[in-house]
């Protein structure tokens, strides 16, 4: 793996004061990206709901809907 320094070189960057400071009114140099940054992609878990919690939520929705359906039928009689 090769290492690249992400910081700008003060000798070659315009607009920098001695010591690397930026004078008022100047835009600081942009930072380069780090290609080696971040975790390695060794494990990519699936995204989304697990089957157990999703089944419990669906069961709860069906039970509540059935309760209100039976309640409406009882009120209609």
C-alpha cells in the first residue's frame, strides 16, 4: 500500500504565509482525498428489516384491524 500525503506542500501552494497560515481574504487550499481512509469492505450486512420484527409488526397490524372490524360489526347490529 502506498502512502500519499493529503496535506498541500507549503512551498508550492500559493496564498500561504510562512509557517503555513492563510492571510485574511484568501481561501485556504483544498484538502486532497484519502484513498486509504475508511474501513475495509470485509463484511457487508444486508439492509432492511429482519424477518422476526417485521412479522411481529404485521401480526399486530392484522390484530388491530380485526379488532376494529369486529367492533364495527357489533355496533352495526
